[in-house]
C-alpha cells in the first residue's frame, strides 16, 4: 500500500493566520494555483490511485477535485467524515498570535497535553480516535492498494501518531505546508515515511 497525503491549498484564513479548524472555507486563487503545482509534481511520480479520498470540508474537496482532474483519475473523490480537521472551538477565527498569548485560550496546556481539549473543541487524542476509525475503514476497503487522501495538518499528524507512534510533542514540530504532500508506504511489518512536505 502507498498512501499519498495532501494538505489542502491555501484559504483566506490561512493567509490571515487565523485558526480554521472546522470552519468551512473555500480555496483562494493562490490556493488553487498551489494545488495545480502539486498536481504537476504528483503526476511525475506516475501514481496508480485506487482510492481517491478527501475530508468533507470545502477546502479539501476543492483540492481533491483539482487533483483528480489534473491526474485524470477515473473515480470522483470519496468523502470520509473521520478525516475532517480538528474541532477548534473557541480558537476558530482567532489570530494564532492571540491564541498563543491570551491565557483564556489555554494554548500551553493544549499544546503539551494530548488529552486536553481546546475550550469548546477537541483534544488531539479525540482527533486520533476518530481518524483511527476512518483509517480502519480505509484499510478494509483498499487493502494493498494505493490511496490519495486530501486532508488537514492535524489529521495528518494523527495518522503519523497511529502508524509510527511518534510522540505528541514531536509531531507538533512536523510542518506541513498548504498543498504539501507526503508519501507513506506499507511494508511487510511496518509503514515507512518516504517523502514529507513536498511541493510543486
């Protein structure tokens, strides 16, 4: 099994450095261009895509549609609710700097305790549990096949937590840019991280 993980392209809130969480925003013009470049880079890898999957949020489905067209995929993107982004509660729509500096957002506690939820939202382990359900379904449907999954940065970190066992504190240092993609490969006994945060 080969898994190609793609983060959605840029939205207006990404450009403004606002926390998005599950707020449902479309790609902006720059985001669409980023995804087109990523599609060119992916096309050079001669992918054989058996599972064309996406988060249900608009920025992800738009990214998946652009990739599907550019890569001439025969099946339309299939949405998986389990792969939607972190529910960020009180943080949504707030500038990242404010979240880090204002104590009512409890940034330090959330950032250092995987079980502690964002006020009004999820904890990282909450995300891990729902992503695990989605991933089990993917493995049942696409065992031994190659998958393209468009999703979000925290969902991608949750998959790395599940498949590689990376500690929470380590995962927070894994940067994944908009329209960046990764390649994970399943061997006989383990997964291998072949590529991280590649861009077109």
